[in-house]
C-alpha cells in the first residue's frame, strides 16, 4: 500500500507507487495531482472507499471526487463510511452509486459509553475553570476543541505555561508537525491535545478520557464527531461543553 497525502514529500510517494501497490490511501487533492502527472491511472482501480463521506462530498472536495470517480471503470464497487449523513450528502451519493445498500451499525447516534454534560461559565472565567478541571486526576488524556487555529495554538501555550503537558493540532501545522503531535499524544507523552475540527474526524486514539468543547461546535454533526473521540471500544468517556 502507499499513502498519498498533501503536505508530505511527493517524490517519496511517487517512488512507492512505482513499486506497484494493491491499495492507495490518500487525500483527494494529492491523488488528483498524482493523476495529472501520470503516476496514478484511476481506470485500473475497480474499488473506491470514501471515509468520512459527508466531508469528502461537501463542496470542498466534490469536484476532485467527481474527477477521480469519473476516471474509474463503470463497473466498480464503492464503499462510503460516515458517522453522520445529511439529506444533501445522501443526494450526492446517489450520483456516484447505483442502487446503494445502506448498512447502519449504530443503535443510537451517540455511544452509550459517553457521559455528556454542560458547564455554564462566563467567558472571562473559562480558562480558570478549564485549569480547575484538568487538575483533577481523572482528567488523564484530554482532547479539547477550539473554534479557530489561532485559538487552539494560544490555548495550548497557556496550558503549557500553567504546567500541563499540552500541544495543539490545526491546519496551520505541516503534515509532519501534526503527525509528531499526534504520536506524542497517542503515547501519552502529551496529556492534553487542543484541536480544531480537523482533528474531530477519523482520529482513533485509545484511552481518551475526556473531550472538552472549550468552544461550542458549529453544528450538531460536528458535536457528534467531536465527542465520538472518547468512549470508544466499550470504554467509558466523558464529554463536557462550555457555555456562557
């Protein structure tokens, strides 16, 4: 297999592809670039998997996905995965699939393993309340969500200055920086990870004890994806949302 994502060395990816692979895992923009360079020929692929299909088919990726799928054989298999699907995205899926079969593996939208709560706190007291919570021993591995990249970076630095092992992940960091930050969090060298919604989807990190919405999410779907980072694999988790 080969991993082809933006922000990483394209030359290394091209060398991996030229060795011959059974699976290509990638992001739409980088796959399109490699296709335009003649490195990938999508007509040779007869299976496509879209993880986080709702995001893959939103307006940011729809044209790249149309190009990629349009170059594949007419007879192909498509597997689309998502925790949430809006009516709009369901309509888009029908453009790519013939007589799709829908399989739901959830009995409810949010795992029963996640305890949810709201913390009412004035805006000017939010940081003090966050520090109070994080000082409690049960807050062992915590994912905190901020609305903006600047806010995530600022909050992680404030927490570091307060004595916590904290770091941030957001779109302004390179792929290499994001991977190193995630590796430190996965290995528990970093106990607190402050993230924008770029980290809400697709992350499978063991033993996250708490998810804290320091800034409220923009939508119900974003909330579901955010808090779904805890309470995984039959483990218990807690989700806290700050409101003023």
